[in-house]
């Protein structure tokens, strides 16, 4: 029996854009813009392993013994090792290879798309530790044969091995310089050189260390121990910075907030929030049973944690106050993973669940078990050179004569092809909108009335901030929705769908994010809006405009009025910009054809004509 309990004094109803029910073997699916805490689907495995799911770039969920599931529907893609036993959790390489340890003494490397075994490496005892993946593709994993292995990820060949004095069930973590950290049942925390396995230092605790290290932004190592203590250790020297005593042993692994707060569970039934610098207790949240699960932190400050009392809890990061809980079918030893669309994936007993959360992962040094959704356990996992780029503009028009609440759609691209999640995270009017987390389509919650504006400034311009998350990094943009006055307003205001400014023509600050925006206005008072610059002044003739970004200097906008038939009958104004600093013309494109389709153009400054922009 699954029960959902909400605990919020300021919750508000969310309008569902759509609800559908699709049945699959083993799974139950719902879809839409569900409230946080809603179970989206569940999938039944054949045994209770308690492993923690990992999420691939295409939103495939890897969990259990070992299943690959569609992250959106819960439908099974493939299964590997039905006769094997897995207590290790999978890790996913950038190329999609899945690594997992098994109770048959082996580490496996699998093709993530089809579940084909590429190689296997035989240790001398069970591999319960979860693999970590280095920047060069080396896979590090511990075994109950007392050894930590470094295995070439492409071939499965042993690179080196290091022997401790007892079993290694702790999952290794990799620092920014390649140092590998792990604990052992011999009571020690180890630091090894990732290149050759030589020992850099050893730190003695008071009990078995089966918790996996988490690495702070400053390189501090945080780890729990069976002596009931949380230790903070200097990652370079191995010197103890502080310790904090709970009331029972710790199997949980730490997660770290953006402000450095350390969150960790204990078998005394509590989740603790500790000051990362001093170890001082910030708050404690008590459940009804042991906490062996490790916490995960959302970018909106929600902390998710499972307990052996069968509940997954969502807590406020600052206060520890419970936002909601969902009661599942069994103990939750599994550690939740937060997908880019805010969906929480976690195992309970034989079941794997997808539960709607409220945001993607926090952009901290270690926001969840394994550091990131692919569980690579490397501090470099949060440094993504290919962050998503929001390709749609900032401004949208909504006609209050409309019989639909739909406003528009946020679009974004990701060079890695990662699945993206869309979230409304701020702005004066954020509570008046909702968004499809998987698609970026957004709408008003209630019909606006231009005669009685409900926006904060009461000027019919509604503002909120959108965040696009790829599971590792984010892009954000301010959104403006102007509610029109009906047909008369629409006749006097033309909407040009998109403007593209050539990023390489400007200074280096523009290189990382091609800039999109909107142009709109009448033939008498055209306006230019561009994301990085803010609003520019209206103009009736060619004149100078001041840029909000003083590094770019003054911009000149020439009224490049073009005959309507050349760009489409709905075009009122197009233009191009001149930057005094770069002494060059930058092109921008225009848009709506008579049939409503979007046509993009660029201005050829040599031929002095507009040409269609090839996609």
C-alpha cells in the first residue's frame, strides 16, 4: 500500500496539462506536471538488493540486478545477469558504458544501449563496492578480498591493485587531482595516487568504514564510520579537521550542499545537517527507523532521504522541516538519484520507483551518492564543459482573448545529447505559471485578465526565471510574458520570433552561450531585445543605443526596414546591430511568414541583402 503525505503550509494546486495511464509489464505509469511526491511509475524486480539507481545521458535508469528502464515510462529495455547477485550500484561512463560489481567476484563492463557484456574482471571475493570512473576512463572498485582495483575501462585489464588490511565495501571517490579515496573494514580511510596506486596517506577511525567518501569544494573528505562518527579530513594531508558523533553506526554516505553543509544519515534513525567548516550541528531530522540511505540535494534546496521506515522524505535544506513524504513498500536502503527533470529514482524492497521531485540536482561539489546522476564518483563530475544552451528567447506574447492557458515552449540544446529538464525557479510571478518538466512547454495556471493585471508590477508583463538542467550543469534565463489587450493590440504590435547575434563577433564572454532573443515593435517604434544586453531604447530613426553591458560599449541599430513581401507579410521590422568596440556588423534574423511558419534570415553586408539562414 503506497501512501502520500503532504506537509506544507504554502502549497498551491497545480493544474495538470494532461494525465494518461499506460500499463507495462511490471510497471505503472502516470504522466503530466505532477506535484512533488507523486509516484510516476514503479517497476518490480525479482529480489530485494537495495542498490542505488544511476541515470544515463538518454534518461535510461540502470538499477536492480541489472535492469535498464526507460526513465520516463519505467518500461524495461533490457536485463543483464538474472542469475547474478548485485549489491554494487552501477556507474555510467560518458560513452554510455555501464560498470557494476557482482557477488560472483566480478566487475562487469556493459554496453549501456543494449546490455551486451564487453568484458568481465575476476577479483578474488565479492565486489560489493560501487565503481568510480576516472577522467582517463580508469575504473576503480573495491572488493571483499581486501583489494582496491584500478581497471582499464575500455578493456577490463588490471592497471594496478592496492591491498588494505580488511574488506573494502566502501565505494571510492576521485578528487580533482585524480587522488582516489576509500574506506575499509580495517577502520582506515585511504588516499591513493590514481595513476599508480601508491599510498598518499592513511587516516585511522574507530570502526569499519563502509560509508563512501564525499569531497567538498575545498577538497575536504567527509566520511561516516561504524563508530558512529562523521569525520572531516584534509584531502591533501589526511589530517583530521573535525568529527561529529551520532548515536549509532553510519553506513550512509554524505551529500554536500551549495553552501558546504554536510548531510548524512545514521542508524540512530536521524539525518544530520552539519556545518562543513566546523562540524557544528545545524539540524537533525528523526525518522522511525535506521537511515542507511544516502541523501540527495535538489537545486531548489530540497533534501531527499530514504529510511528503513519505508518512507522517502523531502526536507527543507535550511531548516530540516518536512515538505512531504511518500511511504513505499519496504525499507529504503537505496540512495535516491535526482534526474535533470526533477524526477527522483529510488529502490524500495523489490521495487524501483520514479517519484516527482521539484528540481534537478544541486550544483554543489557532491549533491548525492556517487556525486552525479551517472554515479561516476568523481569531483569532476559537476564540471561539464558542454552545459545546456537555452535556444528560445526571453519574451512571449499571450493574447487574453485566448481560450487556452498555454503560452509557449522553452527550447534548449545540449551538445552531449543529454536529456534535459525544465524548471521555473524564481521571479516575481513564478507562482502564476507551471511548466512541463520534460518538454519545456509552459502555461498560466489561471486565465490572466489584461484589464486587471495579476503580475507583481501590475503592468501585464509577467516575469519568472527558467532553469534547464542536464543532470550535471544548468542554464538559466529570465522570461517575460506580455499579456496583450486583444485584437487591437495584436494589430499594432508585430512579434518577430527570434534574433540570433553572432557570438563569435563579440568578446570572449559571449563564446560559451550563443545569444538568442526577440525583436518586436511597430513600424514607428521598433524595439530590440537581446538577452545579454537587456532592453534597448525605442527608436524612430537611426540613432545610438546604450548597452547595459558596458564592456560592449555603445550599439548602433539601423532601421533595416525591408519590404513585407521579402520576409513575409507579417514582418514589420528587422534590423542589424553595429558594435563600435568590434567595428563590425552583427546579423540578426527575423521571422513570421504569412502562414505563421518561422523563417530565419541573416544580412549579407557585402551583397547588402537578406538571405535565408540555413538550419
